[in-house]
C-alpha cells in the first residue's frame, strides 16, 4: 500500500495547458499516472497530450471521477484553485506554487482542515508512490519502490537523499514533499500518522531543516503515538544564527527552530539521527532490515 496517491488514483491537473502544466502532464503520463483531466478555463473541449481539458474542476470531477488534483497555477491564484478543487470533492490536493501570500495560506489551511481534504504544499515538490503514480516534481531517476515512508521540507535535498537511497537499494512506499513554507497543509506529524496506518511502510524518514516547529511537533507525536522506527536528517547545522537559508519556513526565532533544538527533540523521541546523507540508507537498514 501507499499513502495519498497510488496506481488507482484519478488525477486532474489545474493549469494543464500552460507550459509547466503541459510538460508535467506528459511526465505524469509517462510515469504511468492515471491523468484523467486537465483544467483550463476557456479551453474546455480541447486536449493536452490526449487528456481531455475542462473549463471547471466541478465538471471534470463529475465526468471523470477524479480524486487527486495538482495545480500549476500562479501563487496569487492558488487560493481560488484550492477552493475550487475542495468544492468539487477532490480529497488530495497538491499545490506546488511558491510565494503564496501568507494570509491566503492561512485561509487555505483552515478550509482544508474543515473539510478533511489532504493538501500538500504550498511551495512543495509534490507526491510520488514509486512504481505507481506521481503528482509533482519527483521522478523515476531518484525513486524506487520499497518499505520507507519519506517526508521532506526541501525538494532539492530530498532528491539527493532519495538518489543515495536508490544507489544503496533502499526504496520508498510514498514520498511526500510537504514544502518549506511556515504555513502548510500537511506537516511531518500528519505524514507520520498516515504512514503509521500503512501496513507496507516499515520505517520512516524525516528530512528536515532549521526553522519552524515541524520537527519538534513531530517529535512530540512520535514519543506519544509512533510505533515504527524513524530516521531523521536535519540540514542547517553550519548556518550562522539569524541567517535564512531560503525557505519561507526556515526562520529561527530565539531558541525556537534551531538545529540543536530539533536534534534534541527528535533524539528524545527515540528517532535515529543521520549526520550525513550517506548515513541514511545504513540507518534505515539497521532499524528495518
């Protein structure tokens, strides 16, 4: 099994006829993802790489049974795009847009929490269940099927980690790029809860970074609820205090969100800590076999 997306998912793409959307439709189809619809207002009735295009998510979902949406829309339009997908009954939404206004992100998070929708992002790399389906920027070159549930704030860092895991023969059930913004739809804690319930996920990997409270909040949940082994890697050890590393959520305020605070919290919850990317496959094997 996997979480959030699999070979049975019926995926629609908002912004499917734009340059990025069209390219990603092609990539998803090549991977084997069941892309059933594209959304582009005013272009309903056309196709993109053989996929029918609709003017609205409501009509696309009604006619195709889509249950996953990924949106390639500009940040100022992200809130409306999420609301449209929620109203159409989509249960998993991936928002990759960067620079979504903070107030919009707060409203988006409130909406999905109220409706029970799983939102991945914003400012994220998306989802992939290796060998089954993908919605986002992860690709076959860095992913292989296996027993590890992976979650990451950073897209680029997760690509490097996944490539090292694949090189060492360690694969994943699902990879969730939760995104680097402070306000996000799905947190590490949410992912851990989902992976705990997946019988084919035998171990988990957290790829974190300085800033925010995601790792510390995950540690609290792990200590109280988690039963499966967990490995974590936190980047930012050498970043000078007060210096941002780029992500909107990578902000250290006082002693909150520091590298050491995250390490202490995770270790205190029994998580195995990797000092380098190269340590990760060995630790995963040692705790899961």
